[in-house]
């Protein structure tokens, strides 16, 4: 496909509102289908869930790799964008904790994409950097806000914390509360020594 959404180095083409709604509906439907049926699920399962024809899907995503990459970016964006609403509605540590849980949910449901993303297909080459570009600043902002309030330490590297959460996250069907408990332990660790010194967060 020539117009990967948000592809680095390429200008975004303006999309009509109705066309964008159609794309968003397709991506949400594909994400659900990929979670339950895998990335090789039949196109008809995706289009039926989205309520569109196969022609609409192929017009926007001629190759399956185009669709998989777009779903990944769409889900990354949704997770990253949730940080702002959480920060506006919650106290700093609660916003941080709730977002880490949201991020763990993203990881849990995207395990099925890992084989495709590591297949060597160049369509996926930009995705790891997209992941970092969206998530590192978001988590860094939540950490900074909580640190300024004196609730967490100031020396936490957001990349380290993202990796830690990813490492303790089990697939959704196997979780059974494990991930939530591990995130609670991580947040307890972030609180240790909070407000006791002027050290800056790495990269801050």
C-alpha cells in the first residue's frame, strides 16, 4: 500500500470525515477479529463485523500487512490518547496506575500480532519506533506529573517501565488478575523514596 497511516517521512493525505469513519470502523473490527481469531482470519469475518463490503476493505488496505500495520497504529494511538483523559480526571498516581493497566491490556491483546510483526515483512519496519514515539512521551508525562506531586520517584525511565509492564503482562485469556497485581507492585516500587531528593528522571 502506498499510504500507510502516519508513515514516517510521508505527508498525511486529508481524508473525508465519512471515509475516516469507515476506516476507523474497519480498524476496530479488525482489531477485535485479530484478538479472537488471529491475524489470518478470513476477510469476510472482518467486513461482517464492520458492516462494510470487501471492496471497502481492499480499497483502503490492499494487502493484509497494510491492515495489520494500520490496526497496530490505531490501537497504539487509542492507548496513548487515553492518557490525557485519565490525567484530567484522576489524581496523578491513579492516572498513572490506570494508564499502566490500559497499556497492559494493549500488550495482552496484541500478543497475537507478534508473529506477523516479527516476520521480516518491510511493511512493519516502522512500527517499533512508532510504538516508542507514542508511548514514551505519554508515560514520561504521567511520571513527571506524579513526581512533581511528590507521589513517585523522579528517577524512573519511562522506557524501563514500559518494558517492565510488558514483561509481567500475561495474555488476556491467562491473566486471572496476575497483571493487575504485578502493576500494583510496580507502582509501590515507584513510590519508594518519593520526594526525598532532587534527582531528575533519566532523560528529563
